[in-house]
C-alpha cells in the first residue's frame, strides 16, 4: 500500500517509493529504495521536499492513525486539476544570458552528480532510472528555452576528470537546441534531449586509465574505446522501456555519412536524423572541451574546422541547422573587432548570425586592458564589426571564461 507522508515521519526501514517534487529539489538520483542510513533522512529533511510516498508492502509503516491514500486516486485528482488549467507545465519565458547563468550553473552542478550516479548504477548492472533522466532533460530543456547560450556554454567548461559526465549534459542541451532549430515537436525534442544525455553511457564500461589517458591510445585501447556505443546500447536494452531514439543515438552517434564511422559503417540515409544530430553535437563538445591530451579549441574555430569535415562526416542540412542554433560565433568565442579591440562573445544576436553581443576588454592599439563594455552588433548605432576569430592560446587571457560568463570562479559551479 502506498502512503503519502510528511518527510518528518520518515524512519529507517521505510521503503521510499517517490518524492513529491521536482528531481532538482532532492539529493537522490534514484527513488524506490529502503532507507537504511539515518543520513539519508537528514539529507531529505535538508532539502525543500515536504512529502514523500512510501510503500508499506516493501518496508515499515507509520502509525496506524495515518490513513493510506491510493496513489491512483491522487493522480486522478491531479490530472483533473491540470486539465482545468489547460497546460501541464508553464512554457519558460526567454530571459537574458545574465539572468539564466546562475540557474544554468546549478543545473550543471547538480546534473553532473546525477550523471555520475547514473554511470555508477549502470556499472553495477542496475537499470537506468528513466523517470529521473527525463526530469533532468526537462530541466535542461527549460534552461535552453529561457536562454540557449547559458547552459550550453557553461557545460563546455569541464576538467579532464569530469569530462565524460559534463559531456552528457552538454550534448543533451545541444540536442534540445538543435531540435528546436529543426522545428521538431516537443515530444521529439524531449526524445533528442534524452538521447543526448544517455548517448555515452557505454563509457561507464571503459577503464578510467583509457578514458583519461593523456597520450595517444594504442590500437588495443582504441578498440576498447570504440566498443562504447555497443556497450551503452546493450546496457539500455537491459534497462527496458527506454526511448527508441535514445537506443538509436547511443549505438550510432559515431557513424559518418560517408560510411567511415562505427560500429556499423552506416552511410547517408541509413543513419537516422537523431543519430546525425548526435554526431554533430558530440563532436562539437569534444573538440571545444579541454581533454587530458589537448586544450579545447575556440568555439568559432571549432565550427570552421567542422565545416571542413562536414562533407564526409556530417549531414550538411543538420550541420547547417546546428550552426544556426549555436551562431557563427558561439558564446565564448574570442574575436578581433575592426576597431582593433578584442572581445569575447557573450550572447547571440536576434537578427543575424554575424552580429552577436560582444564584451570588449582589450585594445591592440595600446596593448592594454580596457574597462569591459558590452556592445550589441545588431544595433544600427553600433558601427564596429567582427574582423576575425582569434586564437585564445595566442593571447592567453587568464580570465576569458569569467569575462563571458560573469562568474568569477567558474570551477566552483561544476
């Protein structure tokens, strides 16, 4: 029998069936477990969750005075209330990058811990908690809807140690943004986001010494690495009831349109739209991120390099849509202005891919830092323009990430 109780009534030995609240409000990746440690109760009490469902058939009950309420009745009442409202979830309203950045940082931080736990569960042979994964995808999707540049650019900033986990969040966010650019409906957008979150699940079975190796992989090690799509697909199949799109992208995100990819060497139209999307998002995040064996490339330079590969690697239409979703100069790109000033892109413009908002902070004429100022290149009263992309390695500005993000120590937000 399921009972809805106050968190203050929880005791060791109860079977916690479900939290009453958003996934982001509680500290656990999974639900449906017997509470064995008093610290678990302390963690729940410290969260904003007020009530939970317990299953008295699988664990201890509360005193008899608490009346059991069949969960189906509660759900029916909720459905009735929601149908009267006419909308299950309010549509997030667009906000500025500054307004979304702190919220996006929290999603990155807490989402990373969720993915770490998910990988750990899969290594143990346990099923993926699809409901919790979908909650995380919704939170990421809402952030992208409010401001696409915030979370996507933050997720690019990752250490070598947390790359695999943050990569999952980044690809999820980019899959959502790309889906919106392609005009996919809400259901397919959520499926694409879930596929992005789960696409690298097979890396849970790749030894850390191979994942984080600072040098070139040996042929044997590369063979192990190339097995991760099949391993991930197998793990998702074992989980059961997983979105078919997630299964497809997990297995096929390393396929290339010219047939030179793996594991099956699929060509052209034999690769699904979602797998083609996954391939673009996966590669972009990989080459813009710092890895054990290389420093990440500048976002704008990365798109230029991907354009060079696009004929054989990516579907041209999907790649073009991806560029439109990110901007020719993605957030974080270092640019030289016609005026001789150097700046970093902080947000995309609404009118043109070539007119983003840029924070100017350095003068090449005086070779000195200048007080940072943000200019919107789409405004008619702004005459300056981007003259070229710049290589951050050449200039070595130590605070470039803080300049575009507005977060002084961005590492604290991961």
